[in-house]
C-alpha cells in the first residue's frame, strides 16, 4: 500500500486567484480557507518533520519523506500538482488564503470562512498524512475541508474488520482466500 504524502507550498506574493493552468486546476477542486493566518507555517511544518526542497527536487523528496515543504509561486504549485498522486494532499498558502487539495479533501467545500492559524493547518496536514503529533499540541483539525470528518475512525474500523477476517482464517487453519492468488 502506498504511503500517504503531503506537499506544502508557501507562495507568499501570490494570490490563489492570479490565474494560470495550475491555479485553475487547484481552485477547481480545492477547499480554500479565506481567513487563514499562515505566518510561520513553513517553520512549523519543518518542525513536524517536513523537508524543505525546491520545485525541481519535489518528486525526489517525496520518495523518501512524507512531508515536503517548498516556497515559490505558480510554477511551484504546478510542480506540486504534478508530483502529487491520489494519496497526496497539497496545501498552498498564498496571500489571499490557504488551499487544501487532494487526498481526503472535500473539493466541493469552496471557500471556508473559519479563522485558522498555522498550528491548525499543520495539525490538519499531520492528521491526513499520518504524521506524529506532539503532546503539547493545542491546535484544532480543520474539519470543514475534509471529505469525511470521521476519516480516522473509518480507517480504524476498516483495519479492525480486516484483522477480524484474518484472525478467523487463522483459527480455521484454512488459507483458502489466499490460495486462490499467486501471491500466496
């Protein structure tokens, strides 16, 4: 199973409404926090375990790390969207808001008026990408941008059901479901 990844693009001096193919694609399926205070966001993401990189090294950084942090404008957003796959969340912090795009994000949320700060944004990224959260965390997850507010609960339920199925097979001492496949 592919690992979850996250890309944070700090695009100071750029607006999400500037236009261009990358920003148009981002705005089509992104949930945008219009009242976001993203000051210090890059430093907080690095403290969480993020690795700073440039647009050229973005894909290589994601191969080895869960969270890539980069700065730039529209060309970096385009590189981030190209490096992302279906298990990646892309967060773009611009002057006029913070856009969440990709895995687990409700693309139909549009503009979200909730006031958030950098701690809330980093905690939401950590939750989506399964990064460890420190015990001194006082931030709140931004549930308004998520497809499913019970995302983690549903993941746990699926894992528990899979474990129960595996345990029942072991108890029966029967590998039948696996014997039908070449991978057994």
